[in-house]
């Protein structure tokens, strides 16, 4: 069972980025190369095989679905697909050709999950022969995918399997549970996906703790590595959970907008459960860089500074994990505050805004706990709007900062 767990976790076979050659058989219609995850799920799924969307429409329909129902995933998926097979990319992902070769797995527990015509005959015995098609390096600041050219052939020969494979590598951003990953990948390729509402698919994600990615120290993004190297030394293998749990404050250095290493990763805050203050100001952050459930590991977070970034929106998946914060600074961002339901912040005492963020406010409700608002006067023409806004909230103290 131990070897089965290793294979299932991806640690033995390159994070599950493997293909298997299946020979024609009366057992099924398989003929050619298939992904390991597809074949395992095919055998273990508890209902008839769901109809797949043809690859000519899969990527378009999936992108449209994300854009319509899960906009917090849309930009991430879009940027990932734009990086495919590009050796030098500004999108925080690089693809490099590497002939990774074969692994022969003798474990019977994993073999019995694979159709028999996808096993290699060696006399009277059967063995599982995996082709390591992609190995993902998430230790470096820039995600690197070492891929075998056979993957490009798969794109032409079996586009359905290619899509299944490519989506697997993207989903690895959000979960390290390969059993869950296979089920989500299967669902996202089925026609029934297009009939699911946002609430339904979020319920599915919540049920399996999707988006909760536990990243070890060496896997964390460049900003986190930079912070931790200053605090704990350069050897990331020594950044234990015990040491991370000692932090009460996390503040990142400011980097240029051209630095692609600025991209954060889901699961970066794993281990920082005692942090009360996070400063993410002046990082040129955009909305898609604040991943769904990004702050979920910060159980004691009270103060968050997101000022002077390029954040246009915060989804409820992000807001839900900020319910206990007491001070929030979102000033000098293109975000309009009327799109935020501040009632998510059940303990909010102080809010920092920019005057221009109030320009489109018609009606807004704050939690009763809110007592103070700092307003940075970035636009003198907003003075009249600001006065009207103040009059509507007489119980809140307004501090005008020019």
C-alpha cells in the first residue's frame, strides 16, 4: 500500500504527469496513449462514463464557464494556457523539453486500477509501464514543466487526452490530493459542467477542501522565500512549520512590475496560522494574483494592508476568509468599494480608502463594528462626494488625508 500511496500522491511519478500506452481490446475502446489519472478514474468512478466535450470546444467552453461562473479562476486558467510550451514566459511558468523515459511499476494495488489492455505483458505477468510525460518543478520561483515531446504528439493524436493532461497540471496549483484532482478534472471535462451553477460547483469544491494547498517552505513563491530567507536564513529546508507558527507579522519587499517572480502561489500562507498582520502594499498585485482561499490559513489575521496595488476586485471566496480582520487598507487600488459587501467583515473597526473609490457609491452597508474610515484625497473633485458620503454615516469618524 505504501508504494500505491507514493504513486497516487505523484511524488514517485512526477506529480501524476504520466501516460500509459493501451493496446486494442474488446474490454474497451482504448487504443493509444492515455493519462494515468484518466485511466484510474475510469475504473473507480461510481457512475457511467460521462460524455466528454470535444477538444475543439473544451478550452473555449471551459474558459467561458470560468469567466461566467468562477471569474476568480478565469485569469489564472487563461494565463496558464497562454504559457503552454513556451520556454521563456513572463507568466511565471516555463515549459522545457526533456525526455524523461519510463518507469516500471510492479505494485499490484495500483495495477488493478488500470484496464488490463493498458498493462504490459511480460510472459505470464503484467506490469504497469508509465511514461513520465511531464515533471513539474515547483521548488524554483518560476514554475517549470519538463515535458516529453510525446505530449505534443498526444495533442494531435488524442486531443481529448491532451486536454485532460493539461488541465491536470493546472489543477495541481490548487490541490495536492490526486484522488480529488482526478474527480475535478473529470467533472470539468464533462458536458454536465455547463449545467452547474456557481453555487453548486463551489459546494463541490468546499466539500473536498479544494483551493487549500499545503505548500512546504521550498515550494513557496519568491516573495515568501525572500521574506523567510531574511527572517530564518537561506536554507528553505529548515523552514519548519514550528518556525512559521512563530510569526505574528508578515511584510513583503517591494519589487518592480516587470518581475514575474512576484506571482504568489495558492497555499503560500500554509503554516502561518498565528499571523495577525500582513502587509502586501506596493507589490503591483492584480486581482488574479490573490487566489481563492488565499488567506484561509491565517486563522488569527486582524490587520491587512493591500494598498497601492492594481486590485480591481475581491471575490467572496477571498472575503469569506477575512471575516475576523479589524483593520483593512485597500486605498490606491482601482477597486470600487460598492462592489464589496463589507458585511463580510464582522469585526472591522477601521477602513482605509481613496476618495476616488467612492465615486460610484450609491448605497453601501458597513458592519456595526466599523468606527473609523481614513480617506486619502487623491482627487480634489471628490470633495463634494466625500461630504455627502460622510453625512450618510454619522456614527463613523472620517479622517481626511490630503
